[in-house]
C-alpha cells in the first residue's frame, strides 16, 4: 500500500526549460476533457495572456511531473486565483490534486503573503466541486464565464 499523498509529499516548481515537455505531456481522464484544456494551452496563456498567470509543475517525491497548475492575483480584490489544475490521468484518485492545491495555498501564503484564494469550475464537474469544498472553498454565487466561483479565506 502506498502512503497517502500530502502537500509534503509533492513539490511545486516553476515550469522551466527542463520540465515544460513533461508538463505538456500530461493528459486528463476522458471524462474531464470537456472541462480541462490541454497543458500547452495553459502554458501559452501564462506566456501570452494578459492576466499574469504563472505556471507551476506538480512534482512527486521522485521529481517526476504529475500535474500542473497556474496562479495569478486579481488586482480588483487581491485574491490569488488558481487555475488550469491538472493531474495526469495515470495519477488521479490518489490525492495529488488535493495536495497540489494545499501546497499552492501554502506557497502563496508563505512567499507572497496571500490569504484570499479563488478558483472556478464547470457546474457539472462534481469531482472538482467535491475536492474544492473538502479543502474549504465555498461557492459564492459568482460566475466566471460559465463556471462557478468558489473562494477560500485563510484566517490569521
């Protein structure tokens, strides 16, 4: 039996010249393909988009890329938005997604002093809804395009 995946058993690292190919090779389960774009799209958005998205690779204990996420700060309210959260189909169901979001919150809180977090997901994506609710994110009634917005506020 393998140990549960925790924020301590993964590492977040900037996407760089060494790991970008592994990031673009990530795939999602067929059932998620309607809700998640290809990693190359998210990398292009980080590079060419106007929202200041910053890409992070999710690495396991051996240093293998198992996922991706990106983040930015909304200048309107100072919330850190998490987006493009992908865990490779071969690694799903083991806690990597939950650990990656927890690790991102810890990293952004510690290194950037952020305490307000937001993300969005398609209403039909019940797995994402359950995962994020389990992490303390609450739906706000806001929408981002067709997606539901959920927010988390860390307490001091």
